């Protein structure tokens, strides 16, 4: 880097300082940087909006998910329901002459009634005006409910499935109530 | 030699541009305040005006600190994305350009740290070793750069960062030592090292002769 130069050709501290002061404070990038910036900030805005929506939804979704997992675990790993209990349930049902199918239908009608009353109290809002993520969650709950109902029709005398159906219905009602309370503008 | 004269001329042109911009910036301060207020409310068109006004300065800062055109362009974009996210933090206690430069400096240093960490993980490079090494970058033939900028780009990373932050951006050694996580004494010694390396390399490239030739024209 160093070469021998005559004294008057050596760059001094003063000359260097002068040149630093004269440095341009602007340079022009070769490519247009704005489109990339615009894309990034739009992407971030969408992400923030989505995060906000999911934040609203998270507590209720978590609560429902945890409860379902606990219930499912309990159903899976708890000691097998002994014959006495099953006979007891069957006996109770037979005593009042109600089949499981009838009970399921009754629960379903009751659920629909409660849901209708709830929606009426919020001015009959339509689900399609809720954010997409929440519509999806509601649909999943409804699908789960439908699956349990189908399983009950083929699995006679399953008290646990009945309890699970009841639980799912209650969760759906609670969730709807929470959502419409938050989105009363809908 | 002619090309060197032309490059040197750009330094003088650069100063003219710098002064013209200074005069213009005071006239636009009211407009800038309005853009800042609107950008805080989420106006992208106001933010675009801020970008248009400041991006060349921020790009110059990025280029000088990173000494690489592509990285400078990428990091300059990152600076404005961060600015969009943080613009509500600007309380008007300092000039907007000063605040923006500090945001930009942090983004550049963050980029360098990430890059260095990655390199260290992959190649197990010792930090000190990388700093002691003589500049390996050769003078770039980018005609848009001043001669001095080309020589600054050839400095070792730490010396270059300290020189740009102290001599060009006007930070104090105490501030630089915090930013670069080094002792104040190290910041000062890196600055002296950078100055000596620059004087040596400019002398070797016959910088004064070029200047004299230009003055005789």
C-alpha cells in the first residue's frame, strides 16, 4: 500500500479532512428500491391484521381446544367404563323409553333453539361477515359436532360420546356469543 | 489518468449537490412534518415522499458502511421497512433526518452482526483475525463513486465502520464504542488506523497530482 513519494505529494491529515467534508452526502442506488419496500410494508400490514384477528380468537380457541383434548384424553386413557355404569345408563334410557337416537335429536333441536335465540339477540348476524379465520374455526366446530352425531347413530349406548356432543355444542354457543359480542358492528 | 480526473471532479460536484440539498431541505421542513404525521396515520403516499427525500442519503450511509452495492441496496430497503414500523416512535425531539440516520445505522450494524454470525458459524472465523487482516478489497472501478469513497471501501471492516461513523456521520467515540460493542480506546485507535491507511493509499494513488491537474484545467 505504501510507496515512496516526494513530501509535497503525500496526503496530509488536513487534506484528508477537507476531502471528507466534501464527500457527497447522497448516492443514487442503481435499481428502484421502492417497489420492494412497498411490497414488504403491505405484506407486514396484512400480517399484523391477521395476527390481531388471531389474537382476538386465540383465548376462546385455546380454551375450546384444551377442553376437547382433555375430554378426548380422558375418554381414551381413563379406566374402561365398567359394565355396571353402561348397564345403568342403558337401564335409565330404557326405563324412560328413550333411545339414543331420540336423545341425540333432542339435543340437536335444543342446540339449534339456543343458537337461534343467541343470534336473535345480536340481530341475526350472518357468519360470512366474520373474519375468514373465525369462519373457518366455527366450521371446524360444526364439522366436529356433525361427526360426533354420526358416530352416535352407529355406536349405541355410548354415554361418553353423548357428553362430548353436549360439550361441543356448548363450546360453539360460547364461541358465537364471544365473537358477536366483539363484532357487534356486523 | 483522465478517468481519475473525472472521478475527482465528482467529489466537487458532490459538494455542490450536498449544499443545494441543504438549502432545499430547510424549505421543505414544513412539508416533511406533514408527511411524517400522515405516515404515522398509515399513509403510504406520505411515506413515499419521505422515502424520495431521504433514500439517497440513507443509501450513501449503507454503501459506505457495507462497501458493497448489492448489500447496500438490500439494507437500504430494510431501513425503510423498519422506518415504516417505527415511525410512531419519532417524537420530534431531534431532526427527522438525524433520527432516521440512527435507525439506519442500527439496521446496518444488525445486518453486519447477522452476516458475521452466519459466517462465524459456517467458517469458524475469529473476529479479531478478520479485523487485523489487511484490506483485501481492491479499488472498485465504479465511476459513480468519489476517489475517497473507493478508498474508504477498501478499509478493513472495523476501521471502515469507525471512520464512517466518526468522520462522515459525526458520531462521538463514546457512541461508536456502544454501537460496535468495543472500548472507547479501540474506537479511537481504529479511527487513527483508518486515517493512516487512507492517507497511505491516497498518496500511493497519486491523489494530489490528480487534484493539481484538475486545478490547472
